C-alpha cells in the first residue's frame, strides 16, 4: 500500500481531538473515524451537560448529545469527501445503557431511515471527557476518495517514508 492510499485527516470544523490522533484515517477505499463525541469545535462545553464546580456531571441530556455527535460525525465525513449514507459500521459507546439506550435507539432510527450501517452498542464506565456517548465509525469512500467533483476540505497529513 502506498502513502497515497493511507493518510490522516484533520478536520477544520469538528471538535478538536482530546489526544494525539487524527479525526479520520483514509486507508484504501475506507475511511476510519476516531472516536467522535458531542463537543463543539473551539469549546470544552458539551451540549446538554451541567457540571458542578469540580467538573463532575450533575445532569445531562442524552438527546442533545446524540444530535450533536451525529452532527460531528457528518462534519468529519463531509470534510473527508464522504457521505453520511456511506457509513458501513458504527460502534457506539454509552455510559448508561439502561437509561440512555431507548432515546439513542429512537434517534438512530430517525437518522438512519434507509439502509442503516452495522452497529454495535456497548456500555462503558466512562469516556475521556464528561460525555455520555461516543461513536467510532467506518465509511466507504468512492473510488477517488472524495465526492464527485470535490476535494476534501481538511488538512491531510501523509506519512513520511
């Protein structure tokens, strides 16, 4: 595989990663997204979350977080020259399966009305920031790796050999 078939994508619009990793990585005809949460770019604020003075979660709105995380995934896909409909596999991490799954599952059905991707949903004890949901996605790119007639609008970092 050549470096042209394997490179990192850093979004100019999605929330900044909380660690040293790209928003996505293109490998061949696949686009792998790093874990995506509900924050907005340029802020640490999480939609629907109320924190106390110590930064502990007092309350959260899983519906607001779901809408935001789906929006962030769409931003990364589009900046990489891909479509929401090209998602083929999504791993969903929830911090409270019993409480949040019904709302999340209802919203999933609204966002994926036709031909939904494969999905695995797991409960985790916590996530790196005080969020209640994170998505890890894989999408299929077209043969050129971008939408017809467009080029990705992201910073692309190609590995050095």
